[in-house]
C-alpha cells in the first residue's frame, strides 16, 4: 500500500483514504527532519565517547513518524531499541532518551506518562508484554489499543510467534508493527522468511497488510486503520512496513562487511524525508521559508541534545541495586553491603 511514490507523487488508494491539511503534512515532515537530526547527533556523541552505544533509525523515519502520529492518548506502545521516532511522537524528550545509552538510567522516561514502555533490547521479548497489556485493557473495558514494534529479524523469535497466537485466540486489541528494514544485523530477509512477512498473520487467523515504510502518509493511514480495528474489538492486525536500515545495525556494527554499496544506493533513492519534501514542494504546500525554519530548528535541537547529554550526572555505583525488586530483599541487601565495602577500599587512593 502506497500513497506517495518514490518521487513524491500522490497516489490515491480508496481503501485507505487520508485527508490531511497542509499544516498536518508539514508537521509530519518536520517530525522526520528533527528526529533524523537527533539521530545523527546521537551517533556523533557515541563516536566521541559520550554514549556507550546507539541504534540508529536512519531511513526508518517515515515508518516511525507515520505510526507514532496514528496513536492517541488511549493507546500504549511496546518498542524495541530503535523506535526513537515513536518515542518522539509520544512526547519523550530526546535528551531523556539518551540516558539509557549513556548508562546513567535504567529507564529513560515514565512509561505511564508517555504511554510507551522503555526500550526493550531482548529481541522480540516485548511482543508478549504488549499482548499481555492489551489483554489487561480488554478486561478492564478500556477502549485503547497496543502498538508492538519490532523488526524483521524478530519474526523468527518464538516470543513473537507466541504473541501472535495469544493475540489471535483472545482477540487482543493489539497492532503488531514490523519495520522490515531488510537486515537482522547481518542476516538478510531471505534468511527469515520465504513469504512476505505480512502474510504470516493469515496463519494465525488475523489480517495482515504490507505498506511502503518510506511513505509517511501511507504509514499513517494504515496504522490509523489498524489501531481503529483493534480498538473496536475486532482483534489484532499485523503491519509490515517495508523500509531500509540506512545505517549500521548499531554503532558497533560494520554494515559494509555484509551488504553492497549498490544496495544502499538503491534504497537511498527512496529516502523518506526527501520523498515528503518533494511532495510538499511540488504541491506548493510548503515554501523555502518553511524548510529553512525546520533546518534551523533541527540544529537548535542538536545543540540542546549535545549539551543535555554531556550534563547528565553519573549515578552512584550503588544505584544498580535500587530498582531490582519493589521492596527489601535479603540477598540483594547483602550484595549491596559487599559492593559498598569493596568501593570503600579506593576512597583514599591517590
């Protein structure tokens, strides 16, 4: 499903009508530019030793902003470690997102305030968490839905397939959002599946749809429709957003070892930000002043992110014990005392 082709021409699809104002379309472009600039700054910070690691979303801005802007306050998100764009749409401060990657926080934001759980590094594990949360909403009589985000590699995990089963059997109000970025670290898509990923939903008994993940309008329309389907009590939906991870898997990865420059160049021509800009320019829904203003805002954001990251205070070493259990725990208390005594040996060291 597509509403914008690679050159930014509008394509009509009566199944997925989307009527946005020029202001709303400009806002989608602004989101993508700001998130991309934040992502670039985070990558630079990691290269300069300010972050321990970073998982870039470069190339996946449309998939994330489209889905993120389809959510409303009734909904809740369970994401993997790359959904910075969706966190942005949920109102999470970009500076706060960096605490996890800098090692200064166990969690980067209040999940209940944002309506989004913190980053999940265990591949696919959060799919079960999302379905469980959705079943809780269902039993509470809530009218929201859960969005569970993962990549193509996660579809090979048992947790994800078990989540599909539970969601289908119990009619959970959940949308599974697979950003198929073509690579599970160094494993290509053909090592994950012999059929398009969205068709897996049929085997579990619920609908699936494939969308152009580099088309922010299409991602918004499909995510809106899927979330409304789930909220209405009609059960789960699987969305496969076909996109491309333009950066390495993380900053510890070297993607040139397993994918070709020709492939990367082919997908660069489908850049989601450039596509939306071409559409706005062609239709006259944005002018040069708007694009200049967004670029300047992006640079201001980057400066704020850099300063905020470097100003984060280091937590005391004993903070690793603070949130392991909800209350006191004898074994943990003993470990804390032993660790504190060990640290005390170095207090008077020159």
